[in-house]
């Protein structure tokens, strides 16, 4: 039997409630997370969106994490497009191997029962 463990997050981003309240023009909602720019541009891995109650909302993987996470807050086809304002915390784990990313994503979706992941779901 293969033993898989959920990796510890390398970076945890928390929502900055001050974002957009000073009258400045609002950009991407991803920038509401104060540490967003700390995600390296060239790192691959998995990310997990949590709400204020620490419930897992969505799990994703990417070859370039920063661009992919930002895209979830900007585009209209994201699985969380109607729930972006609920995201309170983002956990990021760096995983360079594409096969490992796929395994971790599927494992976490099913183990922690991510709310808005509809693909790769075996628990329903």
C-alpha cells in the first residue's frame, strides 16, 4: 500500500482586510493577501483555499503558482468565481514534479473533501 501524507505548507497567505479601503483603485483580489508577492514566479506546487471557518474550499495545482492563484481571483471560469470573497487563507506547498502535484491534489480533494472541487471527487 502506498502511504501519502499531505505536505506541510511552505507559505500561508492570510486576507488583508485593509485592502481596497483607502480609496485606491482596486486591482486583482489576489492582492488582498498581504504576502501574495512572496510566492515565487517560477515555482510549481499545490494550493488550498480556506474560508474563515478553516473549511477547505478548493484545491488546485500549477506549474507556476503565483499566476494560477491570481487567475482564480481574476477570471470568470474559476471554480470559485462566486465564492472569491469567502477565501480567508491560502496555503501553498511547493511541489516541482508534475506527477506528484497530481497525486497530492487528488489525495487532498478526497481526504479533506474540498467543497468546490467537482473533478477528481470520489467521496460523493
